[in-house]
C-alpha cells in the first residue's frame, strides 16, 4: 500500500529548510494532505476550526473523512530525513569496526556479514530491524545497498514497501577478485542478469515506483570488472535507472584504483568512462577529489553523499563539504552504516557539523557548517541527491508529506506551571524534594533534551540537533502514511 | 546520607578496565557491598545460593538484611563514569554555541547564563536537572564548576549530597576585567572569602568529605589577577584542597595569556609560578602544549581532563591524547558542558575515539584510541585525575561501589525464542507481520542498540560505546546507594 487512502490535516509548527542557509518557521499552520499523500494546501495562521470551516469546503473535503493530527506545544513537524547512502545488510555490525580502515574493514567485518545474508531467515530479521530502526530515526527515504543475493535483496524491497519507507534498492554488483570467491558475482553477465531480476521484482510489487526504485549499484570500481562497469553503463542508458557507488574514500583505495585503471587520469574518470557518471549518480564519500574531479562531477551533474560518521570512524578522511557546495555540487548525507556506526541521519547531521569544524581547525574557517546547513543536507540536499527535490525534503503544495513530528519534552506551559509550583513550595522546604522527582521523571520519559522554556525556536532546534535522538521523533509519515509512532 | 545503611550483593557480569589497554570480563560474579558502600568481597563463579551459603557466613551477614540485585542476561555492571570537567550552570545551553570559539562563546552564551544563576529558584531548577541528568548518564563522580555566587554554589553542593552524586564543587574565582563587571568577583580578597564560604558550607554538610569535596577553581589565567592566583596558591598550600582550571584550549586564548603574562615562557608556567600546578590540579583541555609544558605538567604530576566534544564543537583543536599518555600523564574525560554539547561521558568516550581518529588522519596513525582505551579514560583514568584511583573507577575489594548497570536490549534467550517463533511463522506468511511489530516495540523500549545474539562480549561493548545512551543505563549506584533507575 503506497497511499493512505485517507485525507489528513496536520496542525502546529512546521520547520523546514528553504535554502542552504535559511530555515523557515511556520507557526499555527495547517498542512492538508490528500489520499495520495500529497500536500494540497498549506495555510498559516490556521487552526482546526478555520481548517474545517474554510479550507475543507474549498477542497471538497468532509469533516468525518479527515484524520486530524495536532502537534502539541513545543513540538514541530520537520521533513523526513533522507539517507543517501546506507548498507542494510551491515546493520548488525553498527559500531563494530575496531581500528580498521576501508580495505581491511571490508575483509574483516563486511564481506563475511553480507555473505551470510544469503540466508532468508537471517535477512528477514536483519532487514526488518534495519528498516524499522531507520524509520524510528525519521528516515523516510533511504538509498540502500543490499548484497549480491537476489532473493534477499528482493525481500528488502518487500519490507520497505510493507513498512512504508521510500527506498532505492540496490543489488550489489561485484565480480572482481577483490571480494572472496564465496561472495561475488560469477561474471559480468551473471551480475547483470541478477540485477535485472531485482529490477523485475520491484516492477512487479510497485509498478508505478510509488515508493520503490531499483538503483544500479556497482559496489565501487575495484569490485567490478571493466566488462561489468560497461554493461552497467549500458543498462543505465537503456533504463535511465539511478546509479550509486563509492568514490574517493580512502588513500589505499585510491592507490588500488590507480593500479587497476592505469590508463585513466583519476578515480572519477573511471565511472565517467563507463557511462556511470550522470545526473542520476550518487557518489558516496568524495573525500579526496582533485579540482579536476570536482569539475568533472559538476559537469556531469553527479550527486555527492557525504558520510561523516563513516569517514571519521574508519579514518577515511575529512570531506571538504564547503568546497563541494561552493563548486555547485549537490550534497546530501548518508549514514554509510556500518562504515558509519549509526543508523541515524540526525547523528550524521551532528557529525557533519563536527567534521566541518575539524576542516575549519585544519585552517579553513569558512568550512564550518551551520545548523541550518547541516539540516539542509539531511533533507533538501538529500532530495536533490536522489533527484526528488520536487517531491520531498520540505513542505510545499504539490510535495509528498514525508515528515516527522519532533517533540523536545515538557512544553513551556508545563515548565511554567512547575516553576510556579516550585516557587510556592520553596516556602515549605520539606516539599521541595517531591517536586524535583516529578520533574526529572517527566524529563527522562520525554527524551534526552531538557527545554527550560526560555529558548528561542532556533535554540530549540540546535538542542535537538546536538542532543536529540529517536525519542524525540514521536511519529513519522511517508506519503501521508503513518509509518512509525512512539506510543508511550 | 552518604551511606546506604544496608548490605548488598550484586550478581551477574562485571566489566571494567584493568589497564589502559585491557578490559576484564567477569561473568557469573558476585560483588558484596557493605553498609558503607565498600566492596568487601568479589567472587567469580558465584551464584546467589553460593553467595548466601558460603560468603554470607564468612562476612557475618544474615540473608534477610542483604539487598540482592541480579543483572539480567545480556546486561553487565560497569564502573560509574567520572566527569573530570563540567560546568553545571551552563547546562541550559547544552547544544547552543553557533559558530563561536572560546572567547566570544564566553561572552555571548556563557557569562550571561552563569550570571543569571545568582537566582536561587533558577539555580535550583538548572542544577537539579543537571545532576539528575548526569546521574542518568552514569556519571557517578563529577568535578563541577559552579558560578561566582556562594548561595547557589552551596545549593549545588546540597543537591549533589541529596541526590547522591560524588562531586567536587568549585566556586568560580574570576576577578579580572575579562568578565563583565556584573559577573566577576570584586577583588582577590573577596574572591578568596567567597571561596572559603563555600568550603565552610561543604564542611558543614559533609564533614568527612564522604561525597563532596570543595575544589579551588581559578576559572582560567585570563580571568584572574595575579593577586588572586597567588592567594589561591596560598590557600591550596594551607588546605591541600584540589584545584581545577583550564589550560591551552584555543589560539586566541594562548595569545591573550602571552600578552597578560609576558614575563613567563608559557601558559603552563603561569599556573606553576603561582603554586597552582600540583598533583591535585585538574587541567582541562591541554590541547596546544609544547613539549616543555608537557614535561612541566609531568614533573608536577598535574592531571589532564580531555574534553573532545567541546574541543570539536567550539573548534578549539584536536588534543593529542596519545602523546599525553605516552608522556606518562594521567588523562581523564570531561564533558565540558556546555562548551561540550552533551552531559554524557559516554558521548565523550565516543568522541574521544573519533577525535583520536582525526589526529590519526592528520598523520599520526599511532594516535587512534581503542574501545578499551577510551573507556579507561572515562573510568580508571578519571579516577586518577581526581586522585581517587584507590576508591573508584573499577571493581575491587576495598573500593567503593560506584557503578552502572548496562542493558543492551532483548537478551540472547529472548532473541533465540523470537527467532524460533519467526521460523515457525514463516510457514504461515500472514502471521509474520505481527511478530515483527512485537520485536521492534521491544527494541525501542529497550534502547538504541540492537543485539542479534551472535555478538561477542567485546562486540557488545563496542555497540554500547557507539550507539548506546542513557536508555541502556538501567541503574546507577554511588557508594552502594541506588541513585538512578529506569523504572519502565
């Protein structure tokens, strides 16, 4: 089911990024979502009565048919996060990487885990948890790498459709000897045939690509024969399907690519030469690009998935995001789990901020990314990277309602009440301790952020970015469908 | 109340750091804690029956008098965290720092917030939340900076005693014109008198220093007149009280110190010259030390509080922790909230790992810290920094029971059951979705980490370090007293 079949109106504060530098705060706003999950009206200064009396008639809606969802005081609706690079089969390894770097990390942790996901029962368990976990973190769209296995890759597609997550599903293409014999495609032809099998499966379960899109996934240049790269380039030209791969992550990888493709000037050109660098290509990492490579990506309108958690944890390098943005490239965020340790794009948002500060500390003060900028990367930026900027990443008429309801804990009203109580009870000293207990129990139930009531909205958002987590993500919708809710 | 008055036995898995590089995993272990909160016996291979039949008689304990706490399957006891550097009054600003660096951050965010904490009602609210919040993150010992205000600094001491957190309480000493006229000590004499007032208060509420110790707190060299620095050096010699301050955090600060103390060779020597660099001195940050300064700190046996969250967020620099450790310095972790955005030492543990990787990426591969090493810094290392290494930071006979019970979610047994259920229900396809729902609800109740059942204990700890949070910290004890518990 890709549509809710019901009409909804969402009331409260809506916050989204309008440009890289600016966020818009829409208070007392009503967003009207039709039965296909599309926003058909967005009204500021609109309460439920106005919505019902004025907007419903205009839309031809009847009261009884419309689901009403009110964001409470202190909470706000925010666009769903877009994870432009995530490996679903690596979820059980999240946080497990020791002191490895890319190539030994692949060998020690990643290939064995991915290989084991040929097992349907194991894959069901891992993929179900992965999709539900990322939904709970507010990821409404994910660009997944699966494994080489067709049945379990198809299962991942099934699960995303069932659980309601918008997803790009990539069967990993990898036929070179970099991977162990037990975990690689037998040949370029077999790799293409298997890829087509997943494409067909997705066409059969979601023919309109309402939620699911197959994505061509040459794992990375060293994993693929020239024949496979060329065939995938052909397949892209035939199908116009999107492409995802890795680019310029790690020094040893760069040396490997140079040795494998000695006739080509650089890593980026490898993909370009085989017809794999296009406006529909998502390039993960792009840490060590030369100026020529940046220009080539720009010329081809390729997209960048910045994966700060991964780049720090497996010490790949610090991506110069500001340079990429200044060069006019589209940049989104990826968890790159489990190179990245976390399934959460909010954590990627936070680490994008911190990594940009590491770039600044290395001498480029201009590199620092603001709260607005890192949230843009996680929403609008990601939407551009997956070529859905008209549809997701913000709130606007004609866009799909992919959103999360964020609550930061006790609202101002309750805070003020408590304060009054406290002031009263400071008179009678013995009672003070009781009040204190109530306060904290509420806090810990509500989540990891403490709001004192005097914060501006900008400060509330900063507190969410730096200390928030999935406890603050109270509900999540994709195309208007409720796909996650914290019930307690 | 500094003691529980009751005897306890804790049963289950105990994990702690034995050296910088090694952790010990003690399974099926019983830890016996007397009515003063001291570990009197630690027995491996000991269940409740053995404890009662064999150990109780040896200790002269009676069954009915002993509280029994069993850590469930998949959970483990871990030493409480030690936060060697935290500013309690800055808690409401956690996550709010914009693009500032140290000196403008002080002016824009910090001094105004601290100044407002002269208000008793506001201070009660902020400090209560801060202490309860840090306890919920497993911080059993904290070295606090308060503000210049005596009544609210004393209130912080009261609250730590009431709520059961072991704490060093520092009234901020700052009489220079760096701070606004409305928020600084009037003179060196007044600063010393105010400091003595807090020392007296703590002596009156916790005369044995069972939980609380006053700590002399020259904010940092630029905040203090020479007279104040000299008087604090004298006060240290008289009282032998510990000292805490900031050292070598930021380039502008370094330039300021050079301009203020042009006759002295470096920043470290400023403290040394005034008798403030001693074995009882906690130096926060120590990012940009010269080799001479490292040698001087080592010669004086000064201690280092590494604050990775803060150093990255306000772009102070990347501390070369490996160098400090190799030079034989004692290093612990500090949140440095709100220069650091998080009240959690687990977050500091995680960021210490990531920052060490940034140092590695800048060319020193040896700099990378392992899971064992960053957890050591947060426990045993911190204990050495606060000169309590015989008492806290690990499990051993004669040490106090300062501990946290960590649970990572559904235990292996439940996992296996679920797996069996799933396998059964894969036969009947329609039932599958129900099982899945139950699984995730449990997951989100249990916390942010998914354990699949096949992980080694080392891998479980890694998952906790990288994705865990206060939801995993199910209960916390200080000196055997239960000071925090997640009840749901």
